[in-house]
C-alpha cells in the first residue's frame, strides 16, 4: 500500500509541476505533459475511462456467440478507424486486427482481447443487460475488448513516440463449443503472429476472485491444457439372466472408469497436476438386458507439457488391457484442445515490474495456477506470452459472482485500470527492448 500510495503521489506531483511549468512558461499544458509517456498514459487512461465504459456497455448489451461476432467486429472496426488505424477484418472469420506502427524503431508485439459471449440468460438486472436473449457476456470479454480499444486509442495518439510496432488482435471464438476450433488457434493458423513477426504477446482476463484494483499472475504454466476424449466399449448383448452368454459393456466400462484414475495416482509424476474426468456415460437398453455398448466422454487437464504428451498413450494401454481381458472391443478418440498456457518466465519478470510500478507492489499477487483452460495458450505456444488477471470483485456492491454465471457483474472501475496497466506493460517492453 505504501508504494502504491507514493507512486500515486509522485505522479500527481509530476502532473502538477508540469502544469505549473506550462503556466509559467505560457506553454500549452498538453504539450508539456506530452514530453513524458508515463504521465500521458496515466492521465489519458482516466480521461478516456468514460468512453471505455460506454464501449463496454454497448458490447454488453449486444453480445454475440463464438464465430458469430459480426456486429461486435463491425463496432470494433469502426472505432479503430476513428483512432486513425487501418483494421483488417474477417481474420479467423470474425476477428479484427490492426497494426500501430510507432514513429521510432523498436520490436513488434501483440495485445490480444477475445470478443465472444456465452449461451447464458442474463440475470443481473443491469440497465444495460443483454438485448440478445439467452446470450450474455458472462466471461468478461466485453471488458477485454473495450480495454484493448482504450489501449489502441491511447497509444494511437502518441504514435510518433512509440519505439516499435503494436498489433491489436481482437479474437473471436474463445468459448467455441467442443469439437470446434477455437479462435486463437484459427488466428495462429492464418498467420496472425507473422507479417510483421510478433516477438511477444500480452493479454489479460477479468478475475472475480480478486478485488478491483488488484492484479494477479503466475510465472510458467498457469492454466491447464484441455483435451477431450470419447471411449466406446463394445460388448455383446444377451439376456440379463444369462450374462455368460454375452459380454457386459457396462461392467467393462465401470472397470475402465475406475482404472483411468490410476494414471493420475500411479503413472504420472505426483508433482505434476493431471485431472482425468469422465463427465458423460451412456449405454444399455433395458434393466434386464446385458448392454452391448457404452460410450464414455471426458476431459483431460494438466499443467505439465510432458504429462500432456503422455496421458493419451497411458489411457489407451488401460482401455486396451481391460477390454481384451473381458473379450470386449473398443474405439478411442482423443482430441487435443488448448495446450498448457505458459507465461514466459523472463517476459513475466519484466512485465510484473510494470504491473507493480503502475498499480503498486501490494496490489500485485502471485496466483495459483488453475486447471481451467484458455485459448491464449495457442499464441503463447508460438511466441513468449504474458497473461495476467485483472481484479473485478467488489464485495460491498455485491459484485462477487463468478465467470460463466448469469449474475456475473464485474466492477467497471477495472476498465480504466486495465487500460493503464496494459499500456504501461507494452510501452515498457518496447522501450526496454529497442536498441
Ligand atoms: Zn470463459
Ligand atoms: Zn474468458
């Protein structure tokens, strides 16, 4: 708190002394302040906070599902044009990308925001609640999009002083339903990290477990990989009174379900977190018939890239062994989803300094990695990435509900904080990495 306080006081002093100098020297205040990018980011973030809130509310009222973000993309595109950028649309179907070429030489980085909403009926009762019934920005992607718009507006105004190039990536389909490719993967496949070549990428996510004003991060792996699988056990139908005449697919499936957990408890290094969940099981025809087929569906999560590589083979061994012991057959399909999201340790260490300088050391927390997944992983798999959490919780105002719930209502004060922090993280990186 001490440092946060002194940083704020220091900034205020700098702003007031700039004002005093400008008055004494009959210069324009804005010009005097323009000399210092840090001050500019600080004061501009609060000046545009109203706009960012307006954009956020517009997006919140008009949510669109994954890969259907047509109006959202148009809205983003029109604002980017107003900021003097030349956005490219239709990237990964509904994504929008814009490049800000700074006036000074330096590296090229990207900032990513996701734009899609969820199939949830909103129950917040907010006056700007979703007008698209049954669809809701319940994961805060309205925050992410409007914050990135704020960063784009702010930095576009100081284009000439920016040492490098910034690509703004407005990504569709982060919440793509299972079986469909997620937006980040599609964008990487379409070459969004090339031409110009990105050397680092940044992103943030709202976090209702953290108080507004606080930020969270973890270095290294911090969000799990997410794969899905289907196992079909094929037995042989017979009368329930004569099981020896058939092969009981339910009994075999039960053994498979139980034994798969031994991968976690006995086959994978216990220091590497792995989750194997079977969330759906379907089979049988009647109470007195030996079932000839059972279908199991589930997900595998892990924070360890080696375990991620190993699990499917271990699953196959178990399924193969158990089915053959019972004379049953099987089909096994395993689909890889998002890889482990890894925060590059060096990039993280440097970016955390920017977080601390902007928000104060006491507001920045190391968070526990989660077994949830995030498709930012596809970007961070290609180039060093830094992804952090933006606190949006406010107990007093009842803004306590989690993402993906109908009552999710993040504190809008986080919008300004998001713009300020992200702008500083990116500008600091460009400054520190330009020769
Ligand atoms: Zn989500
Ligand atoms: Zn999300």
